[in-house]
C-alpha cells in the first residue's frame, strides 16, 4: 500500500520505506549480477561497469525511454517524480525496468530546490545517502578539479620565483601562463554567492602564491562533471581530462592539464567514479545514479555509462534529462545520443496544470510564496492560453522522429475538465497522453502512463538529429534558436561574434558539440517571458570552450556558474536525531 503523501513529508515517506527496502545483495540477485559486479559502499553500492559490459556485450539493448518536461515554474513540475512513478508503474505491469538519474548537488539540496529524489510515493531511496554525498563522485570531482588549480597556481608561483636554469634543475620548463587569461576557478558543492569573485595569493613574500583574481563555481558546473557524463570508459575519461584547457600562455596558446602534468593524478581521484551507484525506488525498482552536470551550461544528463549499463540490464531503461525539452531534450537528442550512438524509443513530456496556467498569464509562482487561487480552482480560459507552451515542446520532440507521450502529473486541485482540455490539444498535436497520480499512489497511480509508454515503445521511429556536425556553429545556433526556442533570429554581441569567428576558423574545433547555455524558466533567454514568446531575438554574449569534453557553449542571457543561497534555505530544517543518528528534514 502507498504511504499517505497528503500527511507525510517526503523524508518521512522515505524513512518508512527504507525499513523495507531491498539490500544491495538482493538487488544484485534480482538483476542477475555476480558478486564481483557489485562494489559495496555501506548499505548501498556501485555496479562494476567494465565487468558488466564485458559479460553482457552481446546481449541486445532494451527499450530506451527519455523523460523531459514543459517549461517549468521555479518549483519544478515533478520530472524526477514522474521518472520514479514510471519505473514503479512499469514494475506493476511486471516489466524488467530500471532507470538512470543524476546525482543531486549539495547546493540545491541545502538551498531551496531540494535533493531531486522525486516526491510522495515516487522517490528514490535511501534518501539520506542520495542527498548527502552518495558514493563520493562529486567529492572526487572537487578534488580532481581543485588539484588542477593547485597545479596551475603553484606553477605560476615557481615560474615567477625561479630562472629558466633553476626551473630546469627542478625538471620544469617555463609555460609563461597569462594570469589574466585563466579559464577555470575553484569549485565547491554549495551555492555561495560571496565566492563568485575573489582574489587569491594575498600576503607579502614569495611563499604566499601568485596574486590574481579568481572565482569559485559550483562543483557540478566543472568540466570534469561534463566529461564524466559523456565518457564511454576509463580510457576515454583519461584522454578527455588531459585535454582540459586550464589557462592560456602570454602568446595565446592553451595550457592544458597535460601540460601541467596533473591529468593523471586528476583521473586517479576519479577512477572509481566511472562506476554508477545502484539505488532503488520506494517500490524496489533499480535506479542507477551517475553524474550530475549543470543543465543550464552543460549537458544536464545522467551518464552515457549508466544508460549503456541500463540498456543491457533492463528491458525498459528510463533516463531523465535536466529541465524542459528546449534544454534537456535538445541536448539529449543532439549531443548525448550523438556521442553514445544510442537511439531512444520514446520521450515522455512531464506537464502540470499549474505550469500551463502560469504560461497562460497566471500569477507569479515562486518558492516561499503562497499558491494563488488561480492554481487551486478551475480556470479553463487561463489554462487554454498556456497550452501553446506544451504544444511547442511536443513539436520539438517530434522533430527528432519520435511521437512523445505527454504525462499530466496530476495534482489534487486539477479538475476533470482541465485534464480533458489538455488531453484534447495534446492529442490533436500528435502526442499520446496519460494522466498519472504517482505522487499520491505510486506505481498504482502510474499504470495509464506505463501502458502509454509500452505502446509507444512498439512504434517504429525514424530518429534523426536536428543538424549535421558539418554545419557551422553559427548555423547550428541559428537553427536551434529558431526551431527549438521560437526566436526570430540570433543577435551576436560583438565580443561573442569575434570569438565565434576565431573558433570557426580553428579546424580542431569543427566537430565540437554545441551546448547551449540558457535559462530553463522560459523558451527564450529571459526567464520572465512565459508561454511561447513571439517577436524576439536570442542574444549570444559569450562562448565557453570546454576542450576536454569538446563542447562549444554559446551563452545567452545571464547565467551564473555559482548560484546563490536564498533567505530561507532548506538547511534550516535539516537535523540529526541524536538517539538514532537518522537525518530529518531532507526533501
């Protein structure tokens, strides 16, 4: 029986469910894994990716299902909750099903967003381990990334203090690093706005480092996290780590981690991180948790490794993309699938009546604000005005050659007439539609969704990318802006256009992947423009270059690599029961 989600907090449901959850060894037996293919870590563990793939290399892949969403409110529309609910629903139908999601960052967990475990009766457990470090991947990435900064800053200090002859005695040659052209900063897995811009190396004397401006970014925005999400194996990971550009020298040449002779040590920190962690839903379906790249500026997906393992282990493998279809699905479609070579069977678009009403012109929705009456009572006119946002995302998914399934994530205040209105418009646009109450009822509430996905997986698709890699970066950005975002055109800010010209003239970057940087709160670059904005241009103000991951990232609007902590963060409500040691207050 599901837990009473109307009376219990998410952490209380998880705590109750964890009393009955399967052990790592029970999951191992159910999945048909050998004991050597499990790496235990407390009461959870990793799966041994190389061993599993070697043993199952000839086994056909299962069905590949992606979960995305409409443009969300700042509260989110339950994409992870839908992923967990679909896993549970397919489990209720007797299917061999599993999934892959990203590891949550400590920044949102301790801020206002929560740990991204899902909600109600559709969550991943154990919640405490999931939310507080898991098996150490983010910590490994922080150590590896910050080691690169240690290598850089110490090298700069030594080159300042020693002559070429003295450097040679220490088996070093002069890299002539330009302190005004350092590409990365330090990372920390919290939202800390006071660290966005800092000065390091203060103090008198030669031994206190090199004085220069620097910064902290949130850990999941590190290029190392992006690399973990797209690496195919440890060898691939090592090669990409060595190509990361840390800075440029005074002549404008890149200085890489390989130049600093630190790439090997960085990879050593990450050697175990290529193996996904194995968790489970409240109802016991296996969930692989691996990587957690920032969706606004990076790929925003769980790893290719997790999907490759999942497709071998499960008949139905579900993977989740960060944010809405304009960001998450577009990157899944044109970057992740291109790198992995995997072709999905269906995409599920998560939608809520609440978000559609907001896109229709409803009152502001924000954490900490009471929900306006318009969102709690029937208003068909307001809802109909917001439906174009859903239709736009349906059209985006259809461009890939797939027919999407729209999941109406039902809230208790949604009326039959409102649901019927959304269903009518979505079906007319060519989507399957399912109403799901997984938050309230778990797998029993997701049976309609499960049946729609099973049916969609049997439909033949003609999956194709939006653009060929031979297309120039400028043309790709124009195409994405017009067809996926709905912009009239692209406005290149002069500095960004000069950088564009330089990058397009570089033959080594012709086949780099295009990773758009944009707000998730609007189809446009402006988070305040809701619905389907018309008559606007997409401004590109910069292009970030990730030479390890091979990403060119056109930056639109204002995106910070270090979010800030709000005035009412969740850490105010998290505590430890000193009698039992259990964590309370997570969500």
